[in-house]
């Protein structure tokens, strides 16, 4: 029972800290663009795949295959 006198305030402090961190992140704009970074990652991979294919086509044209 005496451990509850320590654990309950510590738990409440953790909850308050989590809420404060969430509010801080929202105010800093961390949740404004949820889709952009994922699309940017795919765009980089798509552009590199296209340049690889263009290089392969160019070497095929030069070699006559």
C-alpha cells in the first residue's frame, strides 16, 4: 500500500510529461505534413530507378542490342 503513494504521483508525472511533449510537438509543427516525407522517399527511389533504366537503354542503343 505504501508503494502506491510513490507510484501514483510518478505515473501522474509521466502522463503530464507526455501531454506536454505532445503539445510541444504540435506547436513546433511536427504533425503538419504527414504524407510529404513518405512521398519524398518514394520520389527519390522512383527518380533513381528511372535514371538507371535510362542508362540501360542508352548502353543497349550504343552496343546495338
